[in-house]
C-alpha cells in the first residue's frame, strides 16, 4: 500500500487501511453503532467480515485465527456490554499466549468520564487480561497505535491487545502517513548455551522433553521431531498441545493435562532432566504445580521460552534460554549430537504405555461408550482433520483417545473456557473451508455459544458438532461428588433436542443413543455437506473415562467415614 500522506481520510478509513497494510484478511465482529465509521470503511475493502451472533463467539473466532496464523486475529465489538461479552475470548488469548487485537467502540471524546451510555474504562476492565490496552484519542495517531498493537500482540509471549475507538474520533478526517508492515525480531541462542544444553542432555539417563506454548510453525514442529530423535528424547506435550507432535511418532509419550496417564506423571517425576520447550508448564500441565519443585527443582531443568518474564517466574532453571521454539530448534539443527542408544529402551517403555493407555476404552454404564466411539471414529478420519473442544469432562475422552498426525490440529482453550468449541470450529473453517472440522461439546458447554451454529449455516461452513449430553455440568458434578458426596445442587440440566436445534437453524441433526450408531451417523452428517449436530446421549453414571459417578461418590463416602488419626 502506498503512503497516504496527501489523501484526507476518516479515522475509520485510516484504521481499516492499517489492518490491510498488516496483511489482515479476516475480521470477526458483532456490529455496533459505536464504530459505524470503521464498518463503513470495511464495505469497499477486500476484508472478509464474519458477522457473529454474540461477542464472545466473535472474540473466540479471532483468537483461533491468531492460533492458526501466528499473527493477530482481529475482532470488532461495540462498547460496554459488547466489550464485556467479548472478555472470555480475551482471557483465552491471554492464557493460550495467542496474538489477538480486540477493537472496541467507545463513547465520544467529549463525553468521557461522565459515565455516559455504555461507557467503560477499558484499561481497568482488561488490565489483567490484555498485554496492553489503550484508547486512540487522536485520529492522527491511529497508524502509530495500530502498529504498536501488532508489535505487542506478537512479541515475546504473544497475547491479546485491546484498543478503544471513540465514536467521534473515527469520524474525524485528517491527512496522515500509514505505518509499515510489522515484522517481529527474534533473538537467537548463544553458542555457549547450546553447548551447555547438549552436555546436560548427554549426561541425563531419564530425560523428558515437554513441548507447548505458542510461536510454533510447521518448520518448527518438524524440527522438534528431528531434535528429539537425534538425541533419543521422549516427548510429551503440555495441556491441549497435541498438535505439536504426531501421535504415531515413536518418541511421543502423551499429554500432560487433565485426566493424565499416571505413567506419564511418574515419568516426569522420576526424570533426571526436564526440558521445557515453549511451555510455561502452568497449573494443569504440572498437575497443580506438583511435578517440579518450586522454585528450585530436584530435577535438572532447562527452560526455553519466548517471554523473558516467564523465565524464573515460577521455576528456577539450571539453564534458561529466552528464545522462541522456532529460533531454538533452527539453531540446534546445526548441532551434531552423539547418539544416546542407552535411552532407546527407556523411550520404548514409555511409548508402549502411552499406546496402551490411548487404545483402551474401559466399559462404562449405559449403551453409549464415548471412548469406544472415538476409537472407531479416528480410524475413519483423514490426517488433515481439525478438532475443537471447549471445557468439560467430555474433553478428557477426546484428549485421551484421539491421536493427531502432522496435518491434524487440536484447537482448545488452555484457560478451560466453556463454549469455545463451536465458535472455534467456525473460525477455523472461515480460514480454510476445505478442512474437515469437528467440534466436540458437552451439553452445558454447547449452549454457552451454540448460537454460532447459525453463523456456520449463514456462511455455509460444514462443521460437525458432537454434543455429548449427560444432562449435567459433569466436571462440577464430579468435583461435587468427590468433595460433598450425594449433596447435589446446581449441576442438573434439562436439555433440548439438539438434533432438532440443528434442523431449526437449517443444518442436519441426528440423535445417537448407542455406540454402534455413532460412526454411521457421523458419515451421514458428513455426506450432507451441511453444518450438523450429532446429539449423543451419555449415561450420567459415565462421568469420566475411568470412574463412574457411583464409584466417585462411594470413594468419597468411604474416605469421610475413615477414622481420623
């Protein structure tokens, strides 16, 4: 785009011109009168605009674009309730380290500070969620502040930025220069650090590499496999980062997340060296911060992370490198490490345990066994499949039984946000409508943003939503039974016919009550080419992949009855 110094433009037009200059192709929004001038500037632009049904869904779709593209996903919402509705997406981007920019309408400059209609102080509202929050109070500063937003969102540990847009600022006309496309600089590891890392790896008998976080791309994930293979390192991934390592790779040993394989927990605890690559190794992955001692671990620890503030924040590493996974693996690819033949049997044992764990679905109460259904489904799917989930016990089945290959993707919130799966699937399909995208949701999870199924219908996006219905908020019921057995309150749900819901929106819907009916119903849904919902009825007793509701309650009652010493 040419420099536009000589052409008078409205603030709204300048803003949209900056986004185009930064390579933005998609915008997700719920329209509002507070940013009409920006909406009008979108009219004649090449931007693809996805109109959503609720700001939370719009923000989640933008967050998905940030995950998949590595550049900020863009969302526009109106002031006040529009902004607060979008806050779950901002929080997801924060905890998932995803680049994203939320543009929020704001009251006129002259009305600021008067508690005007829908006025909010966005710095206060988003201060603990966003990497940076600001208000553009001068039309001439739009290029500067948008450029800064892209730099902040993508640099170091990526995250969300919130920019407020006063209504009258967007309508003002000025002549100003555009910014330039943003390129993020990366540091590279020092030769001495790489030599020390190789010495530490060579000395370890039971190392574990844990990969996670963001700022990965296809080249980096391929180099991760090469790095681990050449050094005979077992690799696991942190919570919901299964897409980083093919499930079929002989060095892959599983995911450190919710419902984790006990053998993987033991392997990390028993290791003599842990290499954290790109991950913060926060609460879920570390099993409540119990797998590594804090601040100084009994295991030798190497921590590699793009965010300088993350190094030493929780774990004091023996070797810390402030670089991205991409930069580290690129530099390490030039090394010629010695083979570590003695670790091959160690890796093979961990791998064998993972394969057994992810291939074995236990019997559960009721005619629908979700684990067995997933094991059968994974044999019918292409490698280039995208799965999305929100939060809930149903996701534990997906995390355990599905294996992602090099072209596969898992898009799920490490923040544990419910209602994410459906808008995430819509966002993924808007980016690439040729992929097979399956959204998994619990009955409680689905209805938090299920209205975005209408967005899928509107844009002809053939997502398949698998709603796992046990008529309760299952995760909370599980914790309720474990801590207050039999005292059930606030977790029971009376649900609609989700298959009929799909048909009402113009999609395809089917009800699934038996395990054997699941894959045939899935194939029929796929053949329609329409957005579809499979309403799967799961017995409430099947509360987790391994424990029934009754078993959890009985164990809690027995524990409560034990005499206290």
